């Protein structure tokens, strides 16, 4: 796939809607197209997190191990979704696993290179952090709704399916932690650049 079509694939992703064309062009330098056949494990829970994927076509199951070491699917991602945010925050290890449900086409981004871009361009870092926080928030809310719907009569959803401590790995990080992990010095630097 050529640079222009990789640009088009990135530009079409909802996650990047708020980015300028110039910022998307900078991301293209660290992007490549990738494909995963049905059943292919993309990453394992606990492995180093060095990449993120924007799903162009196909489906990916996000899974986790229960306390009993059973593997459960916690979400299924479709076109337009982002797969993986653990590359963004230390310790850069996957909190979940992922496997292609069907042949899946993605745009893959090098997490280390994108973190460096964010460090050198605080506006890009801030916009990406906001985009990722929106994804995390949406998924937490969807998980809460799913768990609430599966909890028997009045019992805590954390006692069934996924354990509440597992969901806790997605807990909201403080703004200063997000800024520090993206190399953002202070908010006023963002205002000076706009």
C-alpha cells in the first residue's frame, strides 16, 4: 500500500478525527498496513505493548484471564475501532489479549515512535491522549452496562464474569500521569502552539 493510501486509511479512522492533516502525515511515517487471519493471536496479556492498530476491516476479540485462568472475551472490536492503548502508558504491557475473529485489515502504528512524536509535539500528544481517553471511557461504560445486565438480582457485577479487580486496570489515570507519559510539560505550552 502506498503512502497516500495509508494516509487515507488513517484519515478515515474516527480516532483521528480531531487531528490536523499535518499531524496525520507525521503519523503515516510510523504506520504500515497489516492483516491478521481468523484465529491469529495478535498479542497476549502481559506481553510488551509496542504497537497499536486501527481496524479498517474485520473483527478482533479482546480477551482476559479470570482468576480461575479461564480465557474470557471482554469485547469485540469492529472497523473504525482502536486496538490497544497499553503502548501509551508505562509499563507498556498488554492488560488484555487480542485475537482476530475473522480476517482483519488494520493500520498498525509503532507505539514507541508515536510516543516520541507526542513528546516532541505536545499538541499532537494532547490530542491523541484525549482521543484515547474517549475510547477508554466508551469501553468502560460499555463494559459496565454489559456487566450490569449480566449480574443476577442485585449482586455486584464484579462478582460475575470479569472480576472487578481486572476492570480496575483500566481505571482513569490522572491528567498529570497522561501528560507525563506523553512527554507533555505544561498545558500552557499547548496554548502557545495553537
